[in-house]
C-alpha cells in the first residue's frame, strides 16, 4: 500500500494560500483518478482539487474554512501497490506528516481545475487565521492592529465581530479603535477634537426587516466586491471626466468586415477589442495614467495590461486581464477578448488571468447605458467606461459650411485618482482615446 499526500496546488505566481470551501469526499471514500476531492477558493476564483491517483481517502488534515499554504499537505490518499507505482521517486513532504512518518509518504503535485461558484462562505482570502487561547480566531491583520493600539486580549474577546461565526474583521477593530480613542480623549480633555468620519468608523444605518421582505445573504464573491469597492472609494479621491465621440467610421468598418473577419480568423469581432486597442495606444502617449501609488511613491508600470470588466451569470463582476495589450494586433486582441469573456462566464479563468492589470475598461453600453462613473479598480489609478453607441444628429464642418447629419455617437468617461492624476492628464488622456476612435481608418485591413 502506498500513502500519497494530496497537497494544496499552486494556482498563480502571487497566490501563496487558499481557503478550503468544501470537502467532496469523506474519510474512507474511494477516489478515482482526477476525481474532485475538495473545493478551494482564492481571491476571486473558486477551484476544485482533483485526485492525482486512484485510491481511498484515509486522512483529512484540514477542515472547511481553513486557510492553507500552497504545497502543504491537506489529505492522505492510500493506493494499491508501492509508492514507485504511483509516482516517480520524489522527496517526501513534511507538511502534515506524523511524527516519525514512514518513507512511503509521497507529496502529490496536482493541477487545479476551476469549479462552479460556490455559495459557501469563507474567511477573507490570503489571510492566515490564527486561533487565540480562548478558541476564538483572529487574522494577523487584526492582531497587528490590536498590538499597535495596545488592545488587550480581554478587550479583543469582548468585541462583537461582524465576520463569519462572529469573527472580528478589520472594519470591526478599526471602528473599536476610533470609538476607544474618542472616549479616552473626551475623558482626558473637554476640548478634544471631534474624530472625522471615515468608512471605517461610520456605522451603517440599521435596516428594518419587518414587513414583506426577503433577506438574501451575500455570496463570497459579492462580499469581496463590496469590500473592494468601499476600499477604493476610501483610498482614492475620485474624479470623473466625460467626452462624446463620433465613432461612425468605426461602426461602419466593423459592420462591413465582420463576416470576412469571422471567416478568416474564426472569431466574432466586437467593439471591445477596438476600444482596448485605442486605450493601449493612448496609454503609450500618456504613460503616467498607467501607474499605482505606494505611500508617497508613484510606481510607473512599463507593461500595459488592460483589464475588461465582465458580468457573470450570477450577477457578479470579474475583471480578466489582457497582458501586454499594446503588442497585440486587432486579430490578437479579438481572440483574447472573446476567450477571456467566454471563460469568465463559465468560471474557467485561472488566477493569473485576473491579476496584474494596470488599467481597466468597462463597457456599460452593453447594458444600454449611455455613460457611467465607474469605481477605480485598486491599485490602479484610472478606469474608463464606454457608453452605448447611438445614432444622433450632429453638426459636421464641411468645405461648403456646417451641415447636420445622422452620426454614430457615444460617451466615454474616465474616473481617475486625483492624488496623482490631475484634470489636465485625465482629460487629455480621455480626449486622446476619443480621437483614436474618431480617426478610425474605415479602409484599414484586419
């Protein structure tokens, strides 16, 4: 009999841990080769971990909702035959092994396979949960804040948490710190200054749940989106600028070539890859829009990685990223856009494909909206919304004078971080994107 360690798979360059959402198998269950054993979750992608061998699940080393580092053993499988029959010789992993473990215990590297979104709740991803002496769990961030603010263990235990199973979240402890500081200041001095309102210390209004209502618990992804949006508005002073662009040439070109494009490349060409192309060109012209902020430092990104917001069947949003978009031609952008969009809808994106974005594009026109004021996708400093394309009367300047004609018009909006992007840069960049769309060559090749 060979005992095989099932390890937490590595799912991306920057992902160091994952949360166990659900065990699909129990101890003693038979497992086929490549059969899913458990579901795990990272920041936004839920995945399933398949079995690398056929055998029996004999030991589960971590429970649901536990956060486990990559390459750490999470279960033990037992197979017929010797270890050499299951895998080539490999260095045994110490993770999860019992004291004095036997030499026939082998760590199995397994690929991850994306699973359908799970409604199961989990603690904040990428945060190791620590257990206190009283049996209550606190994240490292909560413990660090408590230590810096001089909050005793007894005070932590007395806090009521808003997280899963009553766990204390970052918001809970920051609100407690603010209220605690206010109380101490009021006692120490009658002239204490009033604490400014911030998202961390403003209590949400209490909602009435009487009457004909239905209470819907947010799923894991919706909670992550909510936290990310609140954090973004708290981090960046948002400013939004608008322009209207005449995209008649672009629309006419796409309508004329879409059948031939499909025949030649096997892809349906939409307006999104054309938008991405224009944005990538404009970023090259205005590279300071392609930055992030680290304290008082501005980090200029040399790669142009354009994220495109995609709506999921669940109603949630995800932002797959087109890496090095400025190096792709229109055919390459079309293939990337279609592939990422299709796999996003089927929850088949890899973790690396939703990371590393330097600028985000959202097409609100898909929903019939003429314009929008999107929230910046941190740590980026700008996000652009493309509105619906509508036929409108417009004034055209000709050599014979001004005329009114029916044109294809659309609004573009840019929300930007006013800490580092002023109106001059934001407005000029937005205008440049509109110029590229308006000056689209109606006679261009694919």
